[in-house]
C-alpha cells in the first residue's frame, strides 16, 4: 500500500507552504525524512526527528535519526522503524523537526492510503505549494503558556542568592 502525506511548514505567515508526497508503507521513517528534506530543498545534513502526535498536534514519542540516549532510555531510530508501524488511520499525525539550531518544524499528516500505481517510482513528490522562506519561521509563544507553572516565577530576585538555593561561590 502507498501512504499519501501532506507535509506543512509550521509557519505563522500568510503564505501556506506544503508538499504532498507518496511513499510505501513498508519504507522506513528515514526514507520519509529523505523525501521531506528533498522536497523542501534541504541538503539533509542536519539532525532531525519525528514525534508521534495526537489530534491536537501535541508532541509525543520521538523517532530520531540516531540513538544518542543513555543506556536504558533508548529511542526509536528512523532507519529501523517502518512507517506503517508508526503511522496508520488511527494515528495519522507526526511532527517533524529538521535542523535543531533553526527548528524547521513541519506537520505531517496521513491523507490517504491507496494501492500502488503501476509505473510510478516511490517515494513520489505529487504536489508543491509555496516557497520555503530563507529562515525558519520564529515560534510565537503565548504569554499565558506558563503562567501556572511555578518554575517560571517572574517575581524571582536573581540577585538574592540565598533564595535561589545554591552557593554563589560554587566553582
């Protein structure tokens, strides 16, 4: 079977930027990574990860290019993970982050599953809409995002070392 994905740049501008592509369900997540980077004009040399997502696009389990975790905390690796084992009709959404310094972020959604077409090479870039900007779009965070989190207390006096809980002469 062939999976058809729409890959949308997380972009706060007026211009939509997306690619529609097809890939075999038995290909790896690394193959999906490669077609995404090629379709958006990246060289593919930067680190990247997929994250399983829910219906509200909340970031879940990571599928990384390389396992750089510590022993006991292994993550799934793109090259060893088959697409159909991660994405299916019940779980059709992924978040894809390319180049962790610039944080190019994409929403990847399974649009449909179709039969393989004779004479078509896969993966296949079906449709291109919009030009990718020169720089990754800046993320806009709401001022209310962390108001209830005590870790982000705006009334903290950074000059009061006793309240910060560490010795000012620590090194």
